C-alpha cells in the first residue's frame, strides 16, 4: 500500500483515509458503523469530453457494456449476484466521468469488490459482437425514451450545443447521436476500454460498516494484479471566455404541453470560490418555492406554473446556470423573459438580503449533508473530489466554502454573468392542432428494456 492521509470534517467528525495500489488505483475508505451496510463506488476518469468527433456516445455505450458480463460473470450476472445478495447497483455517465456503484449488506462487501475487479480486469474477454449490438440497441432506445420522444427531451442537448461552440469537448452530451452509435465498432469499444478502464485511471471508494484493514486486503487481492495503462489521452481543452459575448437563441416548435423558456448562462468552473458564489446566487433566484423567480413568475404574475434556476457544476469547462420556466395558459414568452430580466438586473444591482443569504446557504448546506448522510452519497462525493480535483478530503469540507461566500460576492457573480449577452436561450412553442396532426399510435419500448444506466 502507498501513502495514507486522514482528515476530519467539522460536521459530525467524518473521516476518510487514502491509499494507492502499486498499479495506480486510488482507494478512499470512510468508516460509518451506524447501519450494517457498505457502499462501493468506482469512478473512471472518462466521460463524453474525452470522445472525438464521429464517435460521440462511446463513453455512455461502454457504461452499458460493463453490465454485459466479464470473464467469471456471464451475461446479466452482475445484477443477479448483487440483487440476490440484497444489494442495489447502477452506473451513470457524464461529461467528465463514468461511475459504477453498489450498496450492499456489510457482510457482502467482498462480493461487490470482486465483481468490480472482475470486469475492470477481464471485460475484454466477454466483449463480443452480440453484446455490442445488444447494448447499442438499448442505448438507442434510451435516447428515444429520454430525449427524442418526450416533451422538452432535447432541451439539454440543444442548449449545451448552443452554450459550447462547435468543436468544444462539451458541445455534445453523453447520450451521443444515433449516427455515431451506429458507426461505433467492436474494435472502437475495445480500444476505449484499454485506454480508459485501467486502475491508474480510477478511484475506488468504500464507505460504511467496514473493517479498513480487511477491506484493503480484499482490494489488494482482487484489484492489485490488474495492470495499469499509460496510453490515456488527456481531454481536449475546455476553457472558454468568461462570457459568451452575445445572446444565442433557438425557437423550437414541438408537441409540448406548454410554452417554455429555458436558458443556459456561462458560469465559473467548479472548484472555485466564484462557482460557490454563483451557486448561492442561483439558489436565491431560483432554488425552490421561496426563490425570487418563483415568487415573481408563479405567485405574483401568475405567468408561469414552474420556475427554477440551478447550477450544473463542471470542472473542465465553464459551468452552466440552468433556467427553466414553464408558461401558464396563453402567456407569451416575451412577457416572461422581460420579468426574468427585471429580476436579474435588480439582483445584480442590489444583491441578496441577509435573510436570503441565510436561507440559500442553509439550503445548500442541507443538500450537502443529505449527500454525505448516506454511505452511497458519501462514497460518490469522495470519488468526485478525488477524480476532478485530486483530493477526496475536499468532499468533507465543501460546505464550509459555500458558507464562507459573502453577499457582495454573490451580487458580483450575478452582475458579471447573469446578463443577456451571456446566455443561450431556448424557446418552446407548442404546435397547433393542425400542425400536430393525428395522434401517433406507435408503441414505444418499455423502461424495463433499458440497462442500468443514465
């Protein structure tokens, strides 16, 4: 085992110890004997930002392939073994990482570690044309269900494509395009695995009712012999100017239940004090039913039935402030947009009140405590800070940095970034009855056909 470090959080005395295997795998352990469960979380430092043009969606496709069996676990065996032992599991893909996780009864921890090690070390022996075609179809169906065939389903894809210019590593979303999914070959998948699914490109966290010595012994036993790989290519540079420079706008006419105004504002990168200030600003403006935009649009003007504003934190590119307003009745979008701009301008000039600061920071603190309060949530946060910022201990102190932000910093964040010339705007207009035509009778596949992935 390599170096070990320990830190103690101010809230509740949470601790985490760090270790490194000879093959480069980083390990983070956090004991919590409150309940007899243990969470295993494995983050690979690969997401859609690592993909190249013509092969978008490969990171997400591979997440599905990881549930298709390995040398000693055939077919759907990973699910069957975990769920048969009373555990739960899943995997997700984002711009910046792919993660896999299990929550197990504590006495079944060794099983989860063995399963993760088996597919990290031997997946290529089970990866064949049949599993590739099977999961390619599942991902394409997931795209239809979650993006193409649901109201406002393509909003995220459209807004990120506007907010990040063509050629930028975050211009496309993890779901990928149908054409690129069709074009991906078995050799593409194998090369992707060899490049990114190596122990020296991963962080493994185990949190819960564990014996650290025994847990480390199991990790060394199952993961220690997996060779590292030095061929990883770094992601392309995601840096951009602080602001977009001019408003970008797209009007979408689709069969949606109501008009909608959505916008993405370019905000500071995660891990910075400026990002924390922006988070507080968006919470005051659009974080729940006590927020300014909800009070103005839903309660006072009654021009909207829903209004929210939240931060999509990104470490390798500017974060996005995500505005989402659903119009009420026949209210036109320009009226809503005028009201939004009035509220943003007033906030930029005056900043938050002391009461708003207290409420917003308490809300963000509660969300942080909720994440660290479960073994699975804490395992995920420890991995996140280890992969994206190099230090898992930051997960235990993150809330302190949010609580340290001042009202003037929050006002300044809004004044500098929440402006019309720094946003991509998406306006949804419903089709008329004539434009919509006859109801579509085509059956869609059930959710049971989708793999355990987002």
